[in-house]
């Protein structure tokens, strides 16, 4: 069945073999739910990084486009409103990236924080969609056509808000997290 997103043309493989093996080899009867939640923590960090990667790709394309596209005899990027929009996109990507790095670092050091991981995943998805949408606006109708990068970025960002826990689920705090 064909679906709307995840047509990744260039994929970098993230290997978490040691962590996955540690979780799976320490399996004990009656701890299945806890083990599944640990896997959710891993997958949510990965999903957050996917949303951020899509956002960064859309931002890079938008920057390139506003430097090349001319309007009234000057590059689109020369207009202050466009500069503000690009700056806001870059700030969102950086903030989401930092939260994701923090969640991944904590997890890596045996201090997984489900609340922080949920925040990272929520921001990764939200920022991916927001930045891809802004990039699409800057490109106008040109990149709305299927098979163009920005259109693909938007589709790929949207799925991050859905899998490994919808954006609504990510807002529900774990017990004792606040």
C-alpha cells in the first residue's frame, strides 16, 4: 500500500545495537510493558531527530531559494520580512535540536527521562511540519508539486507527529514527571 510520507532518498543508518541488545538480553518475565516503554523512549528520540532532519533540509532549501529568486530586481532574501521568517525557522530548528540532543544524552548515560523524550519528540514533529510549511510558503506554488523536495519534506515531517505516539499523546506527562 502506498502512503503519503517517508520517501527518504538519502538515509543515514543510526545504529543503536549496544543499547537494543542491552534491553533485549536483560528481559525478564513480567517486565514486558517496561521493556516496550524503553523501546518507545529510543524510538521517540529517533523520531525527534527525523523531524529535525526534515526541518533542517527544508530550511536549507528555503535559504538557497531566497538567495537565488529575484523579486523587484533583488533577491527575495533581501527583504526584511523574508529574513525574519528564515531566522524564526532557524531558531525553531536549533531549539528542537538542542532538546533532542539533551534527551539522547540523558538516555545514553542511563538517565532516560520520559518527559524530556516526549518533549523532544513533540518538538521534532512540530518543528518539522512548521519549518516545511514555511519553506513551502517561501517557494510559492513551485514546490507544491509532487516529487519536489519541499513537498516531500512536508509529507515526511507530518508522519513524525503521528507515529511513536501522536502529538496529543506526547503532551500527557508520565506519572511524577512534574
